[in-house]
C-alpha cells in the first residue's frame, strides 16, 4: 500500500510546552485512521500540524511523498489539498446549504458549482436541501453539510476534529457509521480525532491511542481491546480491572482467583509480580461456577447488564450477564473464569 501521509518523528510545541513528542505515523491511501486519547494528549495538535495550522518544530510531515512541514518549512494549508471538518461545523449562517457546500469552489463556473453541490448533497443524504439555511437544519444535518463542503474540492485527505461531540449519543453513533460509509464509498483517506472510543471503533480501520504527545499503540479496535501493549491502553480501551498475580511459568499466573493458564508466553523471570487484566467478558455467569460474588452495582445495557461484583476476598470485578439475569443488589451469584486471551503486565509498569 502507498502511504499518502507520513509523519516522521514530529515534535510540536504549544503554549510553551511540548504537546507532541517525536511522533511517527503513516496512513495509506483510502484508509480511515483515528487518533484516540484523553483531553490534552496532543491529538488535535497533530491534526492541526497535518493541516498546516500548527508549526512542526522538529521532524517532517510528507503528503504524497512531498515534504509539507518541517522545522524550517511549512506549506500553506490552502495548498495541501486537505479538507477539514471542524467540531463546531464552521458553517456560514448567512449562506444557504448550497452556497456553504460550494464555498471552496470559487475557481469553478456557477453551473459546475451547482452540479458539484447537488452531487455532494446526494452523497451525504441531503438531496433537495440546497436552498435551506443552517438554522433550519438539525445538528446531524449540519454535520453532513460540513462533510459535503469538505468533500466538494475532492481533497486527497480529510481531517475530522471531534466532529460528533455536539450530537446526542444516538445521533453520534448513527452518523459516525454513515461518515465511514460515505468516505469509503468515495475512496477518501481520512483522519478522525476523538476522545470517544466507540466513535473510533465505528470509523477507524486503524486506531492510534495517544497519551502525553505520543502514540502508544496503533492497531485495530479488536487488538487494542484484546491485546493491549501497555497498561495505559489496557485501562483506556474498554473496561476492566487489574488483579495482582505471580508468574509461575511463561504462560501461567497465580492470582486470588486461582491458577490461570493463558494463550500467551511471557519471558519475564519466574515469580515476577504481575497485574492480570480482567475484562467484563472474562467472567461469565455460571450457576455451577467455582467463584462466588456479591452484586454491589448494576447498569442495564439492553441485551446485557454490567454487574459490579465483590468477591469473597473483597476485590471488586466487572462482569457482563445476559439481561434476563436480573440479579438484585446484595444477591450472591456464581461465576466462571473464561479468559480467552490472558493479558498481563509487570507490576512495576
């Protein structure tokens, strides 16, 4: 695959501190990549540096193999063939939808602008909305207009900065799936910045988890959840708890739940203190299970209920039960340990 975008050891400063530190990344043509991380981790600074709005103090950014940013050179944003969808949509309230979509097409004839606007509105599911004004649209419709405007000049790359954060949860989920389908149907390469892992899972082919200005792991959603490479990723992605343990052999750990044999081998010295990652789906309901726990909290999630359970040892764990298993607070339940993937970290990590 050809890398459309390459970030080579870039460092960016923001308000006197280092916001991005020696970060490297490549995104292939046609891929959708997500930068995921907590507020202040540097992900928006990376996006703005790609767009040309932030200075790169060290390292280099290349588009189509050509340098666009480095410590001594910055290609202006308007010459990068990059589209941008902002968090607040940045639509012009005094212009109708058609004129908003056409805003970046001043070099086209009026007929051509109208044709492109109609085509883009058809793509984003807003055919016939061209004469309406921004205030007449819902938040989801405004976001679609912003996407149509970004797609209209046929950019090589589209950047989306927290584009769904102003929408309610249901619309956010629906629109994130629609945006992925639209970008994939157009063969458009995209980078999404978000702090919401469900958005990242819905949109991204690959996801880079960021913290303190660095990408800690770049992987698929499945691998980030089941095979996190460090404790931060394990804690940030999904839900779970860490149990203390001792490494008995490369694939065997002793914990308060008993001896667990996993599907991975670790090359640390035997008797190394470790932390075992236990996901809610690693503990399953089983009336004949050897573990007993007390229900101390529950959260209904439709098809499932997330129970917080207190083991006899006092340790609290999470477990997903089918929703027809509606146990009461204080009730005793029995469990079976079913870790398909054993993930452990050294205790001193």
